[in-house]
C-alpha cells in the first residue's frame, strides 16, 4: 500500500487507488487471466478499464487497453455520459 500512496502523492491524484495483492477483485472482474509473453505463460492482469457511475454500476468497459490512446477514449466517453 505504500507504493500506491507514493504514486498518488507524486501524481497528485484526487482519488483512492486500489491494491489488489491477492487478485480477489481482479478475478471477480474477470481481468486475472492467463497471458503469454515471449513464449512463457503466466497469470496476470489483462489491461481493462471500468467506468463506474456514482451509483456503483459499470457504465462502460474498455477491454485490451492501449495505454497510448486510452486516456483520450476515456475522456470522450465521459463527455458523452454526462447528463
């Protein structure tokens, strides 16, 4: 949890960061999956973003996130979801 606190402070983030060290939440969201990298198979997080509305419901899921383009996709989606 110290790593998350340092990152939050460094980046001046106004929200809580989650540390799911046991993978329990990742498994519930279906993002803890078998992955292959350089011919080796291991379990890991599949990059996915979930937009969760104020009522706690999932408003949008972005699977297989490309970090270079993703922030713009999220901002556009948020703008369209606003009442």
